[in-house]
C-alpha cells in the first residue's frame, strides 16, 4: 500500500465500486428473468479475492515487503475478478432458480455497500482538495 | 456490465411483466366470452418468456482484460400460447349459444389461477423497478465523488 497523498486507496475504492456495479447487473439479470423457464440464478463472488488482494494474502500467513521491488504476496488488485456462479438448487417446477426476495435482499446490501464506498471516496477526494488549496484558502 | 445496462435489463423485465399482466387482464375480461373470430369460446392466453444474451459493442481492451464482467441477460417474450384445455360445459338452455341439450361451451379459465398470476406479475414488476432505481441511485452517488 502506498502512503502518499494519492494512495492505493482510490484503486481499492474503484475496484470495489466496479465489482458492486457488476453484482447489481447480475441481480438485475436474475430479477428480470424471474419468470423465464429453466433460467438459473447467478451470483457474482469476489469478496475473498478482493480481501486477499487488499490485505496481502491469507490472514494467517502475512508476509512483509522489506524492499520496494519485492513482489506482492496477496496478488495484484487489478487481477481481481468477480466469479459468476450458477445457483442450481432450490428451483421451481419449471427449472427456474430465482428467488426474488433473496435477490432484493442482495440488492439492498449491494446499494448500501456501494453508497458507503462512494462516500469514503468522496471524503478522501475532498481531503486531497483541502490539502491542495492549503486549507481552503 | 455497467449501470445503464443494468437499467436496460430492468426495463426488459418490466416489459415482460407488463405483457403478462395484459394477458391476465384479457383472460379475466373474456371469462364469459362464448364467441370468438376463430369460432368457439375464448381460450386463455399466457406468455412464455425467454432470455436474450446482451452482446452489444465490446471494446478490444475490455475483452482482453475481462473487465467487462458478466453479460446482460434480457427478459424477452418468446411466445404467447393459447390454452388447449377443453371448454367448460355449462347447462344454460336459455343461452343463445346453447346446443340441443342446453349446454354452453364456456372458456376454461380459472379465476384463482389468473388472480395469483396477476399478483405475481405485479410483484415482479415492482422488483424490476427496484433494480432500476438502485442503479440510478448508485450512479448518482458515484457522481458525488470529487464534487465537494
């Protein structure tokens, strides 16, 4: 993690917001296809790989970078991808596995997290602006 | 998939549910219709939905990095089918369409099924409006970064 004014935090915010946007897209797909026979609901999963990329690997197995040229242990943030998983269980007779209530629950969670992250990014940005304008003068 | 595509997917869901809602209304309105242009009593109609993968323009860079994420899946009306259930024979000798024994062929429409269909379509319609408003809200929140 860089510690300068424009630290890696923005990269984390960007990644997190991008992934949550994609998750919203997957939820929109599921809700729109709630009546399509044979449609399998999908989930986008990225929490584990994002956490690993941010915290630098396994929580129990952290390594310290003692030289700037050392390679990152956890992996690089830009390589984090959401993984699409199909829900095969709990379907209706027509083979559709969308549970609208569950999708709306996820929708609420996604928009809340997105809101929090964008708020953090906005505060970070206004902090930088404050510093650039030397305290708003 | 970006937020605008998510809104479009929600819109496809709204469209599909509205077709379903219209057909249910049509079925309930024609529950006593004994004459149709095709002859015979009215037959219940229902919609069969399908999924359309949203291709769209895909930039080379995005494809290369895989950054575009999952594809959009639009809900589309695949076909509108007519019920092939046998008409209900109702004894009503006074009816102009009654046969020699006094029976009238009435549409075989179940009110309860139609009403539950109506409720489900309304509920799903609302769920789609919620995904659209979530996408809108998220886009507005992202716009606030750097504006203060």
